[in-house]
């Protein structure tokens, strides 16, 4: 498997807030160092897990600025710039470029009228053409504005697109993306489905970009390396172990505590100061108990002291 510029394991990082919902600089610094201990290859800021769609413009800029300051050039930083018109996306791209981001990431818009396939494609193309930064495309299934496979195909053929986060869970999209990568070998394909890491790596994807990367990144890398070593049994066992960990943190198969659970784990690990978020997922007694159990059970992967925790 070739080593592309943006391959490996990436984290769609959560945003830490203080009790009054101010972006927490000290927690960002701890989070960055923790990601580096996990050998994370890149950070994706202001995505869904990062609460980008709900933060104010000033909060998003603060997250990017403070993370860039903490990273000090050690790993690339991608930032979501999704918006409802190409003009707004381009404006967002300029802002994150000014703050030091490496890559601007576009996902389907949240609200768009006259959303014909042609108009959706035009929105993506206009923004990609004008971007001052290399562009990543965040492909998601569902959502208010459907994006046709042909739109994604056009994006992946564009010379300014360097990275794809594929969270579609769609075999047809995966096949199309792999074909696009054959034509543009510099295009990095990252799987965003953390409940199915191995099959995408086995199919030829270059890595993973995970919403739980801040805590499951070390285990995700072990899965990636097991697949690359043709050890499918180990990869399968590790995926089952990681899935169990995520259900403990996220509130079971219903994902009942999702982001609050993840942030509470980070509080318990000494990385975040609060579990505050805009999304206000509950923190149930059952979830709190499961998080505590998971932290004890998987401490070697969650807080690695050595380069290679025992699997």
C-alpha cells in the first residue's frame, strides 16, 4: 500500500469548552499532546464531532488558531468550512487559511434551495476552484441536501482535492472513490466509519478519519497495521474490541450519550476540563459506569505509555 501525504489515522477532534462555553485553550493543548502520543497523523477540526456547525464564527477561529499554535507544524490540520453557498464557503476557507490550517474540508451543505444535482455540483466546484488551500471532501450519507455520486466523482477528479473522508457506508461510493484514486494517486482516501475499519483498508483505502480518534486512535492504528500485515483474524478481533469500547463510551448501541460520553471520558483521562457541548447529550448513570469500566479495561490503548500497547 502506497504512503500518501495524508494517509494513516486521523482524528475528527472534539472541541473542549469551559463551563461557560468558552473555547478551552489549556484543554486544546492537552488534547494535541494526547493525539501525538496516540501517533495520530492529522487532525480534522470543526466537523460534526468538533461541533463546527453549531459554534460561532469567533469560536471556530479560536479553535483553529489555538490548535495550530499547539501543534507547531507537527501534523497537518484540516478544518471543515461547509456552508450553504460557494461564496460563504470561500469566505470560510480564507479565514481558516489565515489561522494556519493545512486543508479546507467541504461536506454537503445543511440548507440549500433548488438543490438540483447540477447546482450542488456547481457549489462544490466553485468553492474548490477558488480555495486558497488544498481541499478535502467529507462524503456523508443522508442529510438535508443529497449529493449525487457524479458530484463526488467530479470533486475527486479535481487537482485541488487531496483528501476524502468517506462516511457514506456505501459500496458504490467506495468503488467510485477507489477508481478516482487510480486516476489521481495523490488522492488520500480515509474511511470515516469507525465501526468498520478493516474492510475499507483491505479494499485499498489509505487510512481512517474517526470521530472517536481522540480515544480509539491507538486501537484504530493497530487495526490498520493488522490489515496491512494480512492478519485478518487480529483485525477482526481488534475491531470487535474497539466497537465494544465505543459502545461503552457512546451510551450503548443506541449511541444515547454520544458526544457527552466522549467528552466525559476525556475529563476522566485528565485531558478536558468539562464535558460541555452544544448538543447536550445526556450523561446517564449507566453511561458513566460504562465509561469508568472502559477506562480501566482499555487503559493501555487509551493512555499508552509505550509506543505499542499489547493487543
